[in-house]
C-alpha cells in the first residue's frame, strides 16, 4: 500500500514522507538542513519522533524534490508483536499530525492531488471513526444492524486492496483487507490519543 501511495505522490511531484530506513539524500542537501533537522521543536518542546517525515518536509520547504524509486532495495526491522506495533503506530500518528500542520503552507505550491492525498490521510481516519461510532450508536439505540455503513466500509476496503493487488500483481495484497478491523478497533482510538497528546 505504501508503495502505491508513494508512487502516486511521485507522479504528482513530491513524496510527502520518505521513509527513514529507505530514504537517500544528497549530502549537500542534508548538510544544508542539518541544523534544522537536529533541533526539531513542536509547540516549544524538543521533538524526537517522526524524523523521516520531518526531514521530508524540510527538504520540500527548501525547494528540493522528493521521489519514490520503485526499483530500490532496502531492509528495515518491523514490529512482530502487538505492543511494539501499537507504539510504532502512535509515533507515526503523532508525526503525521505534527508535520501536516508544519507542512500545510507547502500544499498550495504542490499539485492538487497531493493536497487531496494529505487531506485523505488526515480526514480518512476521522470519517472512518465517525462512521464506526454512528454504526455502533445505530445498533445500540435502534437495535438494527447498520448494513449500509458496514457494506460501504467493506466495499471501500476491497476496492483499495484489489487495486493494490492488481497493480502489484500479487494476490497477497487482498489480505490487507484484514487490517480494517485492526484499524477501527485499535488504530483509530490510538490516533485520537495521538492527537490529544501532541
């Protein structure tokens, strides 16, 4: 999914987050921004999360291009247990919110697709949360099953996963649809917590 997202962003002129272990920068560009990068502050406090997203925003602010290279080969360590995964997702959510705020002024100078993408990344979880809460409220208050809400969430999930599977040529991406319950019941509450504890 991230590959598709970044490939689309590249097509429209700028990757909005160059993932830390998979990113390469020109030394001259990095040296130009090193002081700003090493002294991250947010709301008057030192900030030590989301360095990759922050560096990407600094690069874009300085007028550099960011691109996704699909042929690049990189390795990283990923969480293989639930608690480390949730901690990672909390850091990523905070970083997304913080750097979206810091990078909002960049959007008018970028392609409109990127504005839509940034809005989708930030409003999508909110809309999913509202839909889920509305569905649970309907179930609790009227004792009727919110079929349309459920079917819409399932349909959107399957469309997204099918497009990724088709584009990648790998059926395993259909399995990403299993991420939806994790998103609704674990990650959405975590994103609310991240927003409240920025």
